C-alpha cells in the first residue's frame, strides 16, 4: 500500500452552520411555517453537503437565550425540529443570541483551521429589545473581525424592521440581508430562498470559496447607501437602543 493511499479520499472541507432563530411572542402566528422552513433548510444542506462534513447548530432567543436545541450536530444524523422545541413567547434578545453563538463557535476545536468555514444565519421578525450582555457595537466588532479571516459568512433575514440599518449596525454585507413577510406565504417564500442560498453556499465551498458576501443575491444588485456608516458607529457613544 502506498503511503498516500486513501489520504485524499475524504474532503478536507468542513462547515459549521448556526441558525439563530427568533422565538419571541410575535412568531407564534407563523410557528408552523418557521419549523417547516428550518427543516427544509437542513434537508437541503444534508443533500448538498454529502462531500463536506457539516454541522448544524440552532440557537433560539426570546426574552433570554436558552440552551441550544442542537449544537454542532452532524447534519446527516439530525432529527427534525418539532413543536416541543419551538414555542414562541416573550421579547427579543437577538444580540445576546448572536454574541453567545459566535463566541461558542469560535471555541470549536477546528475553528482556526483554514479548511473550516462558518455560516451564521439570523432570522427575526422584529427589532432587538431585550439583550443584556451584548450591544450592537459588540456584535459588529465580532463580525468585522471574523469576516477578515475570510472564512465566516453572516446572513440576516428579517421582517418588520429597517434592514438597511440592520446591515450597517451589524456590519453584515447588504447582499447578505433579505426581507421576508411575516405571513404564512411570506415565510414559505423566504424559507425557500434561505434553503437555496444555503445550497449555493455549499456549492461555493466545493468550488474553493471560504466565505460569501453575496449570500442572497449578487453584490452588484445592491445599491450603495447614501451615507454609509462604520458598522456599529451609532452605539459607540455609549447610547443603547435596547433596554
């Protein structure tokens, strides 16, 4: 047997995908559709990432951030999300959920490996209003730092909020932010787009890309803001919108 036999048989590409999901009270009306959309997204990732070891984490947030439903679970053995896992209630501690998720992902054993890439996907139907541990500035700083590694992708799907401000405040590329309508049909359409964007992300990984600044649409399709701000700049004066 040659010493290289089997050495390259498996892909060296590894992916960690985290979904940070709003579980505040306003999501109750679309609860069933949200669960279906999440399960469909996982199914698409499972189907398209057979050649790339990929894990999924699901972190919910409402008034606080509970323990994850899944944490770094291999996508090929994950069980579906059920009604027992997802019961909307309370307020919206989105920043805390993103901060806790990112900090824990950074602690994974292969987090610094050049063949490992991360996708953090946030879905919320309303504005942040109850985080205690992290501010917009904290999260923007983390996102900027991790994007500079060239291995982290951040995407945000939101309803009932100004997504241009979300993009600037968090430092998420405008082509990685998408609006959905918080109705049954709106969630179905948004869920389909999210699943197909995840499929595309996996395909780009296969082609050698490590991060994606055009998760939902090409960057060229996004108009530049009239007065771009440094991500998180609003918060640096010590003022906080959240309570």
